């Protein structure tokens, strides 16, 4: 593996950066930071707050990351009600429709982000390999640009200022136990197949769970949505009715909220098919248990997170956050995330920090030429294995919809709670 700190070639490239933030973004003067002892309060969910990333960043720059871990909903609440309680926010793109109108986020100046022009076109154009992907829900391209640094409005065309700099994203589907099902699974409709009565589970986070339910409703031919990420009240009623009927018939073993809960349900065999996240499938596999992140003909439900800055941030802390974002996009963190089954925002810098066989397995959909291991050394796939969903282009190019907050969100949550209580 190459050393994460850039060579002289990297420094030459970086001399193009202008201004204080540009100099800080090079990461060539960590001794300054060590004296100043900058501590950045990083607000986000525990899933994205990795100790190894914080330790590596501090080793490279002297800047300390202080993780503030809360739930997905509480990330949004803090951004809306207490923007002075953090220096950096890691939030999902779908939350921006709630946060940006408050004026609590500062537009991120892409001139200070050295790899801004290399951020994947999935975010900037809604394309993978030149082809448009599904944009139902809150597709990042709809909310990634702001009209200005202090704007409360999204821009309809690319601008100098981004609302969030993308960090990690993926396209989710159903997880299955192939050893217990023993037949091909190719459609979202299978989640409500009576064959799996009492052995199915769905994600109990309303704004995400209802999207999975909508994928099932469409796959079963019950209804075609204009936008699964922004349903009418009638569509919400229909979707929830379908779920309640299935629940009363005993279809669901569980409604899970927690990552570890989904892992345990699958690993124990109590559940054989469920809403699942890619790293949870990976976690089941590290236990030596067969588990597939199953490609389905209707496509994937995608999600994406990114770094945002509070509007009040200034001075050394602001410089420090720009340094962290630049460091994050520089490859080491991207490679680290890719090895967990996520995808990184800037692909070529991550590729430079991965072994060729790792990149071929994770990103190109090729059979592993040797065993594939997680960042902490756990065996994830044996030589010869192929990643579920294939290549980056196949999976991210197969997006049907994105996580979203609906216009009728309050009504939807109320109806979802009726399903949970049914």
C-alpha cells in the first residue's frame, strides 16, 4: 500500500490552491495544528463515525475529531435547532430539505476543495458512466448545489457552493439467506411472499421503510407511483394498508431499527429475507454464515451522506473542517470505506490507495483473485467470490429511487406508526 501522505508531485498540484484555507488543506504543516490543538465536533450517526478514520486524520494533521453520535432524526433536529453544537455535520442528502431553508448550513466553497471536480457524476449530474439513473425521491443532484454561500435555496444548475460534500453512499436492496431459501430471489415482491411468513423483516425507520414497501407494492403490480419518494396521502394509505395486511397475516418476524438487530436476525436464521444494508450483510458473512445482498430486477433504493458546515463556523475551526474534508477525499478514507462495501465520493483517489485485486473485486465486479478482508482483517470473501450486485456501474447504475423526506412526511409517519402498532 502507498503512504497516505502525498509525495512532492502531490505538493506541486496543491500549490495551485490559494489563500489560507488552501494552504491548510495541503496538510503540510501539522505542527501548527498540534500547537493550536484544534478539536472538531463531528455530528452524525455512529455508523459513519469510525475510530480508525479519526485516528488516521489526527496522525496526518494533528487535528482531533470529537464524535457526537446521535440517531438519523436527531442529526437533522440538531442542525435545525442547535447549529452551534457542532463544527461538522455528517448527514443524509434527504435531510437537506429540512435543514437548508433554516439558513443553518454554510455553502461549501468548492474552490477550497481540491478534488471537487473529481466527485462522481452520480452526485453532480445524476449519471453513472454517462447514463442517467433513477431520481425519484431526494436524488443528490437536486439538492447538492446552493445559490450562494449564505443561500437558503437549492440551485437548479451547478454553482461554486455545495450544500454537502458527499462522503459515503450505496444502493440498498433485500438481504437473504440463500442457504435457507434455496431458490433464486429476483424481485422485491418476495418480501411479502407468504412462503416466508414469520421469517421476513422490514426496516422500521419510517422514511426509509416506506420506500422499501413501495418497491414491494410496485413489484407486486398493486400500484405505480409517480414518485415513491413523495407520495400522495392516498398512496401512503395504500402502501400502509398493504403492510398492515401482511403484518396481521404473520408475515413479519420483526421490524428492526438497529444495524446490529438486522445482523442478529439474519445470522440466527430467525429471518431469511429482509430490508438490509450492505455492511450488515458483510457483518453476517464475517460470522461464516451465507448471506446475499440480493440484486433485484426492479432496482435499488439508494442513499447518500455528506459533510456540511454550520453557517456560524469561522476562523481556525473553519479552516480545520476544510482540511478534514480535503483529507477525506484524498483517498485513504475512501479506500477504507470501499473495503467495507460502501462507495467513496472520489473514486480515483480511493483506487490509488487500494490494491489492484481489491479494486477489481469491490468496484469492477470481478472474481476475487485472493481472499478479501475488511479493514480490520476479517475475512469477507474467499478467492473466486464475486461481489453481490456486480460492479459499481451495475449497482449504482441500477438505482430506482433515493431516500427522501416527503411533503406529506408528518402524515406518513402517523400512518407508519399505525402499521407498527397494528
